[in-house]
């Protein structure tokens, strides 16, 4: 069971973009980011998830962070091609060095291939060799992939020596857990980061705050709330409890808009106990509900 605050990862998309279906506050201000990062320092939270595609987030982080306290991951640009060509490699390379410049660092912890198809299409191995070169140079420590489902897990494991997977998983989306994909990844001794644990806030939102097209989630949220009431837990507690008790997961990524959200997450996380709670009945099979790309 994940129980240390140091196992939390702070998602920084909101630091540079108006990101998230339930985000009503827009992009997080620089002053608020400063408060969030100081709170992280005070609570032994040191991992940040960034990306070149997250607007000005990397620039904001580079302007605020002046030491090496934080461990930073970034991502390759989200490109869509049928074959990796030299021009694509140059774009990825330029984006990476721009990220280092914005972050004002000479090295980051790791980089995720944002669109995992880039490793599967023709010449995808050329992209991987580029990343390996950065690892050998000491520019990154880990090579990772960000996936959306289990379809490519076997292919990736068979063809590439990866260090870390970033995967979507939450109370409603338990596909990777029950398909055995998580176990397959962990059997290779690969690090696993869980993202989308709140399903972009859908799991936590008050019913009247959900956009109309998401009202279809209301019956599921009501069922979840009734279940958690029996354990005297909130929906936030339940979302964190579900992910934290999965043995294969090493880190939990949480996206936040303001400090109060992080304070609430930390309070909930620290209050989790050792009870094993079975949440299998809340998994949904409707891909249109659990995959944000289909919204």
C-alpha cells in the first residue's frame, strides 16, 4: 500500500493550461504555484509531472524553482505520424532541449513518450534510440511511456527496455488492473505511475457542478457515495484508497488547480488506514465513459 507523501506526484498541466473538464478556475496563477510548491517542500512531496504540451507550465516552474529539490518528468510532443522521420526526431529533440531551457536545468528524471504510437509505427525504434542517447549522456535517468489502455503493453514490453509506465486508473476505469497488464509490467521490474485517479474530477464533482453532458455519471457517483458512507469516507478518500492499495503502483499523480485542493488530498491521504476495501463493483465497461479522449 502506498502510504508516504513522497509517493505523490504533482501534475502541472493546470500551471500552464486551462485544463480539466471540471476545472472552473482556469490556469493556476504563478503566485498560487509558488504556494503549492512551498507546501510540497514542507510535506516531503518532490516529484513533478510536466510536459512541453502543457502551455507555460515548464516556464513557470523554471522561474520559481531555484534548486534541485524537485524531481521532474517531462514528455515528448504529442505528434501524430504514420512513420517516424528525421523531421519528427528533430522536432522531438528541439522540444526536449527547449524544456530543459525553460526548466533551467541540465537534467531531468525522465521523459515519457506522450503518444505511445510513436514507438509502434515504422521507425519507432529510431525515437527510442534518441531517448537512449539522452540517457547515456545523463540528460535523463528514465525512459517512459504514457499509455491509455492495455492494447500495446505486450508489444512495448517485448520491444523496448523501458523504465517507467504512466497509466490511467481509477474507481471507474480498472481495465489495466483486471486485465493483468499491471502485473505484466511490474514483473519486468518497471516503475508504474497512476494518473487520472479522479477521472479529471468527475469522481469528485458535486452533481450540480457537472456539465450537462456528464450527467450520465450521476447515478454512478451516487452509488459510490452511498458505498463510501458506510466506511465514513468521502469520494476523495475512496479514490485515493482504491489506487493506494494496488501493490503494483509506485506513485500516484494528482492534478491540482490551487493549494486548498492539495491540502485536502494530503489530509485524506494521511488519514488512510490499512483496511482492504474491495472496489471491483464500481468498474465500468463503457469506454465512452472512462476514456477522456472520447468525451
